[in-house]
């Protein structure tokens, strides 16, 4: 080996040793992304704040204190359109407040910037549309005490403030959010907690508002502690957009406080991939390291994310940051949201482009929050094509059609011996369709059904014996759910409780018989056996 080869070998060994001595860094982790200067990556800062020291810029209190809200302040950052100037000048507009961090993410020259559309008002906000409502989800109607919405049997929505770090133009609670005169105080919080103490069926509390993470830290912790002191509250969830508008708020002190109150979950609200910045990645990293599972709910918004490719990019960036896509909401029928609404079919198109085309855990559930207060209703493309008593016909995301053979023998679950089935629901009247399947009842009547069908008759006549339409063996009215029904056996008219009627003589068919190949051809447009019947 000559001198040059020896020198090269020594240099190589030195390089290997130096690399081994340095700690390995996972550069695929978004929370560890570096900028061109080798320091942690940062997002764009608008020119008017270029001289603000980093210490102030990264202080969440400074960000809140320096939010922009007037026409003049916004115009100093963005080149406004006439529609935006009209919206910002409206005397009765929904509140505007935007953190310097968040407005800096907007392209100042692009009126269609997806972040811009979410926080900058336009004149069209004031246009009424069919079915528009102030409280389209009837939250205040389902509120036993101010700020507490008890719609589902075992969980409640707890509104603790009307204030947010910034304000979304499509806000479903714009009737109260942003209005300091509608804010909730300690007396309201105590009334909410007192309701929960005396309502043992509630096991899950979702803290929202407004945004609870904008509260003073000690006040927010007092709410968490109050909930944790109620024995039957199993989990607490926080719904927040603070990590989107104000990632600086997610600091070590906050995370240390939150992890004292596990099991604690947090659901965020990202609508577009541009909102997921290096600062957001580091904030979410802190939350996950504090033990909080992180989810996301998006709203389908025209001109923002009504595109399957945008949605796919969004969910990919979410899961890359360990955020589980949870819901994709159809836009609510709330005042000010008309120009954001899309057809429901657009959401179905997006779901068609996600399911099967990306990882299953990256696919949210598309829901319509029922107008009038019915809660979330999942909506999805139809993958079940047809079914019979022994087979189902299914299709996948590619249009591949297949069948699944049902079992010939199946021992039905014995609810009478199942300890889980014997555990009664804590609140009657909300079992819905599940109650029909479990035999609690045989039908669900709309309100006023009996009165309408009485046709003005206020007194039962001789044929109207109510026992005639009480189903034996169903529900608590008579008998035990699941008891065998008595049926008339074929031929003798006697009653039996042992099973279905014996089959009678085979039915005769009046259909003509055809020889092989003589079957009549289907008319144009009619389904053929190969297209449907042969699969079943």
C-alpha cells in the first residue's frame, strides 16, 4: 500500500469515527426540520414585522396583543380586493382578529389564497341563503345550563369561552363567538360542573368555545381539575385551533400542566396543507410527547379545500405529523357561510378519492352535522351493491366487484347471558335505530304521528283496542325482548312458539319455460343476469 492509499484509509476511518460520535438525527421528522442556515426551520414573516425580535415573535402573549383587525391594519399586510374592503368595512361584521404569525402565511397578492379566504371577511358574508340559521345545530336548544350542550347520551360539549386566537369566517357559533358580552365566567363554569356532577351517564367531556387554550393558564387548569374530580368522567377532550393560529402557545409549561390530567385528548382544525408549518410541527410534537393523542377535523370549504388532491396532501401532512384525520365536515347552514358551501356530492367525490387511494388511517369520516340538532351523520360512497340471504355484492375503490359468502350456520349472540348486554343504557330514549335492532321497540314514530292519524277523532271507537298493535316479545311493553313469537302452523291453524310455519305446497309459476338459449333478450338498459343476479 503506497503513501496516498494509507492517507485515504486513515481519512476514511477518521470520518467514520466522527460520524459515529455525532448523535443521529431523524431528518424525516417534521419537528426537526432545519432551515437554510442550519437552525430550526421557520415560516414566512410579513415585512412589517421583520424587525420584531425573535423573543417577542415567539411569545404567544405578544402575538395575541398584536393581532390585526381593522381595514387599515390588514391593508398594511395584504393587497386587498374591493370585496375584502367591503367586508372589513361592514359595521355589523363577525369579529376579525388575526395573529401576526397566521396572517404572515398569506400570499399578499393572491386573493384566492386558501388561508386568506378563511380569515379575511368579504362583502358576500352578508348575503342570505335558503335554510340559513343563526344556530343551525340547535346547540342552545340542547343546553341544560349555559354553555353546556348535552346532545348525545354519554358525552357533552362544554363551552368555556367565546374568545379565539383568530376567527374563522365560517364559524358555526358566530352567534356568540368573539362577543365579549356573551363570554362565560367562573359562575358559568361552576354551573356546568355541577350539572356534570349530578349526571352520571356522562363519561366524555369535550372542551371548546371559542377556544379554551386562550384562557388564562390558571383558569383553564381549574376547569380541568374540576372535571377530573368527577369520578364518572372518563376522558376529557380539547377542541382547539390555537396550534394552527398560535403555535407559540404550545410551550413546555402548558404541556407539563396538561399531562397531569390524563386521559386527555386534543382535536385540532387544519383545513389546508399550507397551515402546517415548521412551528406547527414542533407544537404538535410537544403535545404528542406530553401523551395527548392528536386528531384533526376539517370543514369542506369552497375555494379552500374542495379538491381531492388538496385533501390528500392535507391528510398526508397530518399523519406525517402524527395527527389522525378524524372528521371532514360539510359546511353548516350558519349565517355568513353561504359562499363557503359546496354540494354534498363534492364531499362524496373527495371520499371516493381518498378511500383505497391512501392509507386507511389517513381517511377522515365525512359527516353532515344535522341541521336542527340531530348530531353528526356520516356520509360515504356506497360500496355495498346488493345482497341476498346468503351473499353480499361489494365493490372497491377501483370499481372491482366481488361477492362475500355469508355463513350457512351462525349461532346468534346470546344477549340474555351477556353481561355487557345486561348493562342498561344510562339514558332512555336515545337508542335510535340500534334500539330497533336490539328489540327495544318495533318502530319509531315522528312526533305527532298518532294525533295526525286519529284524523280528528278524540275518542277511541269499538274497534280501536290498543292491545291490537302491541308486538309480543318486543321491548318493555309486553314480554321479553327476543322471546319467540307464536306463529300459526300450516294446515291445522294451531299456535306454536317453536319456530316458523312449515312450508306449504310449492307455488306454481305462470312464467313460460324456455329451452337453452331461448330466453328473451333484455331490452336496452335492463340489467342482465351477469350484471346482477348471477352474483347473488
